């Protein structure tokens, strides 16, 4: 696999991640029908919007978890991937670090959680949920990032064999 192609794919994955953070992921609409249709709850949420709401509501523990596993760890992972792609003779230990940190990024778990919330909300009679563009951007990041880590591992193993 070409190092520059992986670098371009990685940059694309970061753009997807950025859109995934800032674009709305889920729209929930709850209404009741008595004589007229009454809207009880109607809200769209993005990752960054959720973080702001959690912080303002002094819900620091969920804020910290989402911030750490949904933003900080993916950024650290990204930095190490950039290092591995730019430096020709990087230590394979860095790839081991990226592989380990990928398990803690939790971006995939977050995307699945949004999808489960979507399905659960649609199962209720007066509740409608709509996946928003942020969900698709975020999910695309998760898939592309996983592919990049896998291809990077193959590239590093091939380099180790040719240097041996």
C-alpha cells in the first residue's frame, strides 16, 4: 500500500470526523395526539452540542467520557498515524500503540449507540427519530479509520520483512 495514498485517506477520515463532531447526529421528535397534535419534544444533537449541554448542566462525568473517548483519543490516534505515515523508519511499537489505542477510541461504540437510540425511539408510538448527516459522517470515519489502521499494519509488516 502506498504511504501517500494512506496519508490522503487519513486526511479524508479526519474531515469526516470533524463533520461527525459538528453536524447533527440524531433528531428526536416526541408528540402526543389528543384533539390536536402536540409537540412535546423536538431536538437535534451533535457531539459538540451534546458536550456543551453536558458541561452547562454540570454533568461532568459523561462529558469527560465523551470528550476523552470521542475526541481526545481519536486525535492522539490520528497524530500517531500521521507520524507512522510520514517517518519512513518509525518504530513498529508505535503501530502497536495505535492498534491498542484504537480499541479505546470508542468512536465505533458511539456510532452504534446513536443507531440503537434511533431504533429504540422509532419503536415507540409517539416518538420519531431521524438519523442526521453527522451520524453518517461519523460512521464513515469509523470505517475508514479502521481500514487505515489495518492497511498501515500490513505496510509496516511488509517493510519489516524487506528490511530483515
